[in-house]
């Protein structure tokens, strides 16, 4: 049974973290958590995410309609963007939107995070594409993000910020940290003359580590991105290894990840 109050406190903690780490300014950013197929908690619109207490948090249904909100609070203006992620990715338990400075600078410059430059970024994220610009609070943003949802766990929002999602709130927040750290390293290495990228063999080894770890989510190690019109590392996602007959590795990794999640949930570790 989900302890709703505990989750509200977690949302406030993550709000403080994104505010204190300069991932949002003023009242920017929003956070949501799935409680059940038709109940979601989300941050209210127009408040600083660094100063929230549990009574700020609103509850909405799968369409983003208010189920419960205390007087003076309305759900985030970007709730439709969050709901589209949950609709298209039933494996997702939480969504985080922020404006971290390096990642947002890449989003403004129109440069996706696709260069394979350090092991953790390749293993944890794969690539971070840019969803085409949409006016905040309208359906333009969910519509722009949708095509990336089957293939990625993070996107940059053109001229706007970043959006990450994962199995639970901590994991979705960690994705945001990873995106920002990757963007910062990419920016700084460009200042130093340009990053030295991994070659195909190095990338293939990192994909293999990812498969062995059985990490949840969508990643080029388990998907044939280029065949689906998505552009990631130059090695072409896992198409190459699938052609060599390792499709079952990807399926095995998904299965191991799903069993691991169930065991951790039963042990109360999720
Ligand atoms: P809300 O305060 O409505 O969640 O909006 C903040 C934001 O960052 C919009 O992109």
C-alpha cells in the first residue's frame, strides 16, 4: 500500500534538491509521481519547488483533472506533458521537469546530447534527443515529446529545459542529475578543444554492461534506434548486435530488470 504522505514528502525533498542545485530558478520546474493507473501526485503551478510542504501537493487523474488540491493550489501548468509520459510508458512511476543550466543551454543551442564521451552517461542514458519547441502549458509539448517516449528516458525540450522519467521518483531525479552532468562535461570538453569520443567497440562493451546490469527503461543497448528513425550513437544502437543474433540478450535483460524490480518491491526496497 502506497503511503501517500511519504510520497508527498519525497516530492518536497526532490523539489528542494532541484532548487538548491540550480536546476530551476524561481518557480520553474515540476514533478509528478504515479500512485495508481488513475491517481497521480504533482507539484502545484507557480510555486518555488525549493519551499514546498506536503499540503502543496495536488492529486490528479490520468487526464490531469484535479482529484484533490488544497485551497490556493492548482496542478502544474505542464501536467499534460507528464500525463503523456505515463500514458505512453506504463513502466514509468515518476516524471521530473527542470531547467538545469548546461542541459538547457544545449536545448537552446539546438544540440542534442548524443556524443559518447564517458561510460556512465552511455550506460545510464544512452542519448538525449531534443523534442521540438512547443509553447509551455499547451498540447504542443506533449505532442513533441511523444515520438521519443518509446526509445528514451530523457529529452531536452527545445529552447526550454529537460524532462526525465523512470520507475520511481528518485530514479527520475537521478536521470535529471545525469543529464545535467553529461551536458556540463560535454560543454567543458568542447571548450578544451572537443571531446574524444568512444569508438564502436568501446560503445558495444558499455552496452553489454548495461544489458548485464538489467537496468530498467529504454536504451540503445536494448532497442534498434536507427532502424526506427531515431539517431543515437554512430554505432547505430543495438541493430548491429541484433543482426548477430543477440536479440534474446535484450529480451533477457528486460526480464531480469522486471524480476529485480518485483523482488525489490517485495523487500520494500523500491
Ligand atoms: P508550473 O509552475 O506551472 O509547474 O510551471 C513551471 C515551468 O517550469 C513551466 O515550464
